[in-house]
C-alpha cells in the first residue's frame, strides 16, 4: 500500500515528526500577487503607506466631525496600517531587506504613532 505524501517525513528522537504535515515547502509558496501585479518595491509600499496615513490624519484634522468623516478617516488609517505591515513582509519575501529600508519605515512610522497617541 502506498503512503500518502503528507505522511512522509522522519520521526525525531521523541517520536514527533521533524517536519510537520502542515508546514509549507519553501519551493511551493506562491508569489505575492500585489508585488507582481504592481511591481512595487518595499520602499515604495512604505511611502504609499505614509501617504495613505497622512490622508487619514488630514481627514481627521480638516473635516468637520461627522459619521462620513469618521468612516473615511478610519478606512484610510486602517489601509495605511495594512500597507505598513506589508512593506517588511515584502522586503523579506523578495530578499530586499536593507538598513535604509528599515530607517525609512521607522521615519514613516514615527509621525503615524505620534499622531495617533496623545502625549507622544
């Protein structure tokens, strides 16, 4: 009887599998769709994140408080944070991590955090 491919793997000293059944193989990871569709570098994603977040902060500062302004500002800030999370992952995925990219990320993150936390 043939074994199922997911059951293959060596058994360690404690009787546990050394490679878990659910662990993806490095060669089987799909490419990140947004990076290939838009061909964005990690630093570009950082700058886009900063621009979207700045738009959200300006919406909070300049619009008269209303339900619509709250929804728009919240959506922009959430989208900015999502892009902020993606830039580091993209840099590691494409092996483009650098000290300059990390510095740019911190440079964009600092105003974001200080504007969202009173007393910063």
